């Protein structure tokens, strides 16, 4: 078995790893590169392999940085099966249709205003490409070892990151590869904890927060309640950039759980994302994947997805109308890194106001507007306009969907190696170098394992 590192190898987005085994080629994830405009232009480049030569694609979960180039792969000739956990398979068309719509819209706007002689822009992929990709998807259940190709078995294990998120075990050529996917912290609301893996000959592990520890979740929830209380007293609105899958649903969970304590009935709460509204339906269909705490909350009152003052905004006009509310609005809108989507319109109208509170609840990649705001930018450009940033900014790290350094080390520490090895060889992916280097140092000191830092073009034999 041999692993080729192509994407999310020195950066957080663009997950793309190729496995050669049993005379076949299997791709693990096919994610979109996100961040600066320069970084995102790399999505249109040729793949570092021939799509028609692949025999299968296995996706770990439905975030765009893990599935966002799947329709492009199909557009360029891929016709093999795509394996995903059942909930992931249900989320994929929602996420990918939204990405296609954005890409088509961007191309249309560019062509409307392009200068004479400038080449016509093409969308990265279309909704027709998404439909073609979804026809190839083969859903699998958690913990079911399945032969996907002659001599190659896989199994999905709970990763605790978002609904349907999986770590992937791959057996071939008498060896076993484990790909962590994205790992969530233990005790994440709604989701079950990441599953322990018993053995591996090589582990590919994410390292997004490999250099830091999250705040205690209880402290984080108290902080969120304090932010809402302060915003109410100051007469402002609260803007929360959040991914449609994961953080949006968790926020509604906490709102339901602390409904009385935070006096949330006084607010107007908006889930300003047609995509997130569809995702809520998928969560409800897969309630069997919820942990016991979530089941108790859903049995109580109010239902997190049916709060009495929760508004699901669908149309552009409904979204625009939110900006007429001067105070008392909590707006959860995409995208999570504030590099696209409806949150930009709310930022454009509200960032210049001191009484506006912006709450970041997830990772902000290099080059994104969210990262610039977290880093303290005084001015930002939104839709061609320079906007003064007077809003109060809060980074609530304890709500991250990614586990921290301690959690990564604990997950890896449960995996035994082959033969006499206490722990398997390890390659770190899906992290910036600062985070990966810090995690590699801690793992070397704790487990005596020299972790490899995945790089594009690197090949490892298992």
C-alpha cells in the first residue's frame, strides 16, 4: 500500500489523498481549497493524477474543504463509485448544489462586466455536474467493513466532527491505513464522541488545532451567554458567521438548552441560510446518530430547530429585511469563514457600529475575511466597498468542531502499531505548519514517534 499526498498537506483546506493498493487507486476526499482569491484559483488547476484512472473515491464528511471538488472530478472524467456514510451522502447534494450556484453566479457576474478582449469566465462546476456526481454515491453505515474493490476493504468510524463525519479504515495488501478525517472534541453537543481505533500500520491525522488547547466548554457557554446579554444591554445585534453544517445546529442546541437562563425569548433569531435550513431536515432524519444528551434536549421544550422566535430566511429579500432591525437580532449566516455568503451583507451594514457584536465560533483560514477580522483589521473590503470595523469581535474557541492538541493526542494514543510497535507511524495533514510542528513535537516527546508532515508530492509506503 502506498499513499500520495496531494492536498491539505501544509494547509487546512483542499483535502486530497491518493492510496495505491491491490493494483487499484482510491482517493480519500476531494476537497475545495479555501482562503484568499489566489488560493481559491488553484481549484481550477489540473488534478495531480488522471481522474479516469481512479477506481473509487471515499469521502470522510460533507464539509466543502473535503468534498468541494467532487463534481469537478466527475466533470473531468471520474466515473467510479463514491463511498460516504449515510448522513454524509444526504448532506452532499445540499452542500455541492450551493457551491455550484455560487460558482455559476460568480461566473455570470464576471462575464456581465468583463472588459473587451477579456476571456469569458466559466464556473468551476455546474449543478448538472453535481447531479452526475451524486449518481455515483454509494452510502455505507458506520462500523460496517465493506469490500469496495477486489482486495480493498473500508469501514467508517464515528469522528464526532459533524453529522456523518467519519474516520476511515482501509485494509489492503495485508496492511491497514487509518485516515482520521476531521475529529471533533469529546462531549460535542448532538454528536457522539470519536470512536477509538484499535490498530494501524499508518495513520493520517488532521492537525488543525495541533498547537493549542480549547477553552473548557462550560466556560465557553458562559461567555456566549455573557456576549448575548452585553449585546442586548448595548442595543445592538449579534452576527455569527457559521457553517451550514455543524456550528449552526450546535448554536441552536445551546439556545434551546439555555432558553430561560439567557432570556432568549426577547431576541429575534435568524438562521439566514437556505442551505442550513435544508441541513436541519437532514439532522432530523438522522436523529439516531445523536448522543444521549441531545436526545434529552430534543425531548424537552423548546425544540432547538423549532424555537418560537427562530426565523428560517429563504429569499434574498427576507435576508435583506433583517438589516432593518436596529437591535435585538441574532443572525447566524454563512459562510463560516466569512469569505462568501449572506454574512457579508450583514457585515457591510453592521461592522461600522460599536454596538454590533461579531462572534466567531469556528476556524478562520489564512486569507479569509474572518481571519482578518479575528486578527484585528480596522478596515475590510466587502463587495468592493471599504468598511470601517468598529464592531466588537469575540472568538469563542470552545465551540470549535475540531478537537485540540490534547484531543488529537488522546485519539492517536489509543491506536496500537504492528508487531512490537506501541504506536503506528503517523503523517500529519489538514493543518498549517505551525500547528503541525507543535503537534509533532508533543507526539515525539510523549509517544516516541517521529511524525511526518505531509507535503504535496510526498509518497509514503505503508
